[in-house]
C-alpha cells in the first residue's frame, strides 16, 4: 500500500514538472515569434525607406538629366578664348556713278555711265578670339562664293549679353572679283569694310546671325586695269544671314 501511494505521489510530481516545462516552452515560443515579428517590421520599414530614397534619387537624377539636356540654355563659357563658325546666304550690291564702259563687246569705244551689280552667293565665316567680362575681341575671315567671289580679313569687337545674344562691330580689308558689261575678263577690286552683326542663340551656342557690311572706297586692284575704265571708285553693301556656332571651350 505504501509503495502504491509512493508511485502516485511520484506521478503527480512528474505531471507538475511536465506542465511547468510546457508552459515555459510556450512562453519561449511566443517570445521568439514576437521578436521575429519585430525584426520583420523593422526590415520592412528599412526596405521601404531605402526604396523611397532610391525612388527620390532616381527622380532627381532624371530631372537633372532632363535639365542638362535641355536645348534652350544660354551659351556656356568655360575658357577665356572662343571660336565661331558660320555658313549661310549673302546678298551683295556694288555701284558707281561714273565708269567708262564699252558700248559693245568688240568695240574699243567707251562711254561714261553709271553702273551697279547685284550678286548672290554662299557665305562662310571663321572667327577666333579672346574675351573678358563678356567683352570679346577676335579676328575673322569671311568669304562668299557664287555669282561673285570675295574674301575679307578683319577684326571684330563683340559683347556677350545675357548668354543669348552677341552684338558686334568690325572692320576689314577685302578682295572681290568684278565683272563688267561687254568684257569677258574679270577684275579684282580691293576695299575697306565696316561690319555690324547680331547673333541670337537658339541652342547651346548654335543660332542665327544677321550681318550688314558697307564697303568704301572700292577700286580696281591693278592700276593698268583701272586706267582702262577711268579709274572708277565703287561703293557697296551686303547682307548676310547665317547659321553660326560659338564655342567658348577651346
């Protein structure tokens, strides 16, 4: 009987210990689950923050990229030197009030009369110079090829205003060929030239340039040829519209 009671008592004690360990195990499991849940929440928050930051940076980079590739920007100045290239259309007019022209192609008879000539051609121009405080000083070479041919070498003073427009004035020495009525030969003339222009920036240094020039005095280059026509004095003017590119990084 005593042995039976002792076995019962041992069973009760073991059952109590088992229940206690089961409760402790359940508490441990709950604690682990709670910590895992917190870790997952923290990870999600960090991931969300990282994703938001990445998206914000991507948006900012895209905006900066769009801004940097925008065409409508002022001229960028990187160095104190510059260069320019132009190509376009030229209208040229020369005239004189008195010149001894032949009355017929095979005739040596000449008659004093007024003379004028209009010529159209393709224009090209090169310019190289320096600038400081937006004031530009450079040398330029202009040429025209078409119904007449001309070449001008000169100096130009310009001003870069607001990064978008460049007004300019210049002076040059030039050569131009001359065709006269009833004469199969062509003659070279030389002249001083006075130039004024305005460049309008359209896209990063590319734009349109409008120029006007006045030439005086203009005379036949060789004296022997000038004497054949009474040593005439011409005056002239020209208008040019060109596509021009200014580069302030070379």
